[in-house]
C-alpha cells in the first residue's frame, strides 16, 4: 500500500505497488510446486493466508522464518527480497508524483485516465456486430484418468458497447490437477481479447469496466476449494482457442 502523508491530518491511501514473478520453489510435495499427482490444494504448495512479512519497514522474523522453512531453495528468499525492493521503488515513484502535483490533481488525473480508457474500450466493442457468439475447446487428460477429456464452452454476448463472456456450459472440475481458477480464466479472457482490439488502450480499471464475465464455480476453469489447480495457467491456450 502507498500512502500520501500530508503535513497535517492522517495518511491517505493513494495506490498500490505490486510485483509478480514465478518462483523456483513454493513448498509442497515437489520442488517448484508443480505436482501432477496432486488431488487437493495441500499437495501443491505452502498455503499462506494474508499477513505481514514486513511491518513498518522491518522484517517480521517469525513470519519470514515460517515461510522459508518450507522452501527448498535459498534463492527464493533472495528473489522475494528483490521483489519487495521493486515495490519500494514503485512506492517512491507514486509518492513523488503526488508530492509534485498535489493529491487533488493526482486523484483527478487518475479518474480522468480511467474514464478515458473506458471510452477507448467501449469504442472498440462497438465495432463488433451485436449478437451472441459461441465457441468451445477441448482439454485432454486430467492428470489422473488416462483418456479423459473436458470441454470449455463460452457464449459471448455483444450488446452496444458492453461484452459478456459466459462459461456456464463448461464441464465440471476434474479429480486431478488439471483445473483452473477464476483468476487464471479471467486473465486468459482479457489477454486474448486485448490481442483483438486497439493495442494502445492503457491497462487500468477503465479497460475492464465494459467487460463482464460469468465463470461458474465448480467448473474445470473455476474449481471449488480444495481442488488441485496447478495446471490452471495451462488451460489458458484452449480458453483462448
């Protein structure tokens, strides 16, 4: 979280810095966390509920130690420190903007940017003829039952400048590790859609406002807890198809 601290008054939350990366190990039954034999989430990785590994600029040694006692490779700890550092750099940049232009200008500019982005996305959607479009793709082998197949089905409704991706017809989740999550599926939808529209559209909240998704829980692309979901990102290509 990034806070602006005015000379008087309470700190104000103005944004977030984030850094995403793949790690060489995340705990669990096998190195790297990619376990084709998994049938439940506990067999895939160390599960870490939201909490603070760093508080007021200081590492919480008990939390840090608990996490990395479950990680095989020392390099992951160093990679995490690098990612934390990158978030600190992002924090500095945002705070410098607020301090240079003032909180009011910063917030108004941000709102204008989001609204302008929404207009750009809606303009792209309007170029698609209104109607209902359907597609499906097949996934093969759930990691547990040889010869198994499952189908991803989508119904896409375009109405004016709104678009709705509905995966209600998709097959149920599997007993193996070949399941996706809501987040992996939603990202696959947006990634594919963005390759078909104006590439200059900024990536922010305005971009997703006209896009609705229905991805029912319990399907192979949004498995219910505590299903194994290691293979989730690899369902993005058939989703894109």
